[in-house]
């Protein structure tokens, strides 16, 4: 999830990444495969992680707060055993607090077996469903909407002939964004919500199958990309291979993939729904160069997700590109700040300018987005302190103006800088820049394939599904 403004809770977050594998080859260690797959997806969530392995239908798992490399030591991985299939998860929570109880995957036992579930997304009707289930006697152990999904599927499983039938029935009750990977005793199942808010793809290693949030995770484990799951599709993998259930697949329905996957969340080496993330970001930079031409000496990007757009701006404008900001790669995207006063040093800990590149120069600084503006202003100040003569800030995203209910951590309109100032000139002055530019909303279509739909509600306020009333992010939080 996070460069630029994450130190003070100022940057966008996306809640998680999922990974699953079903092996048909004795030379594959499923626990190790998930471990490496989660490494590739670490950018999608850094609060907690977990892996469950199924051996002869019995799941064994471990999950905890922390990064993959810290949580899964050699001994912990060995303790998971060598099963037939496995599911893993990395989390940044948008519903439910950052506590060990909300780590995933979730494991549920019921009279027809067990279910292990990992979820990427955010339900818009989770509060309604939870109240309904609690009135029916369900007891919740977490504050995550993922447990709501687990209950929905389990309730249907008790009256369905198969786990895939239960998933299909449960999807009728779920609203919002959900890409799921789950295990029953014998099957690995994956599904994507009917609007396709969040990515999910499947690949192969010989005659074994891998499911992951992004194609870069398939590459990491040596899997060959097969395809993206269609919005509304359920994929079932077992000893007979892979089969797809298209009950909720509607080719005439407009897709609503979150456009921030291309701007910011996904890794640039991933392919999502037929689009190269790198090319999408580079195109955003080219558009910015055409919309906001600047007399400047050098173009730099804010690591990491601003780099591709900076390259695009440079190519289109002819202004040389250079590495002007260095990212400390040994600091996680969130880290302990002993007290409030230490937050002022956060940007210097994570980013440092290269004086030889920026001193005396007119600099174009390209970032993926500007959310509240606090850290953007501090980064501009770093460049000026390093001797930059001018700093022109370009955002590869349009101005953020509305809450997101589908898995992006934006829930307070008043804190967004685009809603605090009347025009771009005022924003530039607020962050200490000579000028500022934002990608026009109408140009987002050029980041994806022609006529492909996407969700841009956080920019436009046009939501593709019913949205909840009142605050969303902490609706389940209460003392336990």
C-alpha cells in the first residue's frame, strides 16, 4: 500500500492481497509457494498476514500482525506441514481495527466440514448482514467484514449440496467489493464480485493451479498466467482440474475495476484485466505533460508508485528524467513513531532528495496522488531545502473529493485537500509548490482498454452500487 503520505496516516491504503494454490505435483511445497506469493503481494497489506495449509482435508494455519518475513520464520512454515492446497493473505484493514483477531485467513468449522477464507475488498452492506446474523444467534469473534462473508457462506453450505453452490447462493446477499479465495476440505475456490472491483487471476504450474490478487505473484512462484477471473465468476479447483461457474457473469454489464489499482495499488509489473499497470501509469504521466506543460529542467518521481508516471511525463515533455528522491527500502510502510513530535521527521526517514539532481533546477515532481497534502508539502520542502529553484507538483490521479466504500481508505471528505481549497492555485500555495496539476477525470479512460469500465467514485461521486448511510470504517469496532 504506500509511499508519500503514509507516515501520518495521510496516504491511501488498500486492504489486502490473497493467494491460493492447489497442487497436483509432489514437487510443490504449498506453504512455501504461498509464502513467496505473499511476498509479491506485500505492498497490498502490511498490518498482518496468514497462511493455512490443508492436509487430507484438515487445515493448519498461522497468522499474526506483522510483515510476511517477520511472521513466517522457518520453523513456523515447517509447522504448517505439506498439504494438498493452501491459502494466504496480507492485510491492511478498512473494516475492523488493526489487531491480531482480524488477521486472515479466517477458519470456520461447521457440521459439513470447514471453510478457510481470505478476502480482498469491502462489503457495503456488512453492517446490515452482521446485525441480521447476530439476531439469528451468530457470535462474531472479529470486527472484520470478512467474518460476515464467512457466515454468509457457512449458512448456505448447511443447506447446499456443495461448497461452490453455497458460495453462489451467498453472493446474492453480498454487496460491494469482494475477491475471495477459500478452501473446503477438498476444493480450492475463488470468486470475484459481479462488478469486478478488485483484481483476481489464475495461473498454472504444470498441472497445478494458483490464484492471486495480481499476476506479479504468479510470476514469483513460477506460475504461467492463465487469465483474470471474470466479474461475477466462481472458479472451482480440485483433483479433476479447474472449472468455472458463470452464474453471475454478465458480458453486458459494465465493469467497475477500481481505477486506483492502475494508478497506485498494484505493482507496475502486474497485468490486470488485460492492462499493463506500468503502461497505465506511464500514460497518466503523458497526459499530465500535455495538460500541464512546464518550463523545467528535470522530472522526478516520488518512489515507488510515482516513478512510472514521471517517466511518462518526461517522455511526452522531452524534459530529462532523473532519480531525485531516494526511498529508504529498509523501513516498512508503517512504523513506530514514539511520539507526535517525531512525525515531523517521518518524510526524512523514508525519503531523501538527491542534491546533485535538484539543486538550482526547476523540478517537476510526479506523485501517484495528493490526498490530504500534508506529506506532499513536506516533500516539496525537502526539495527546496536541497536547493530546488522551482517545484511543480503533478498528481497522476484526479482530485480526491468523495469517500470510497469499496476498499480504499478514504472516508472523510473534509480532510481531502481538494475539498479545502477553491482552485489548484490555492492548493499549490498550500503545499509550497510553484504549480500543481491533477489528471483530469475524463482522461482516466485512457489508462485502460477502450470501452472498459472502471470505478472512479472517489473522484466523481458517482457510485456504481448502493452505498451505506453513516460512517463505514469502524462500524464493528467496540471493546471486547
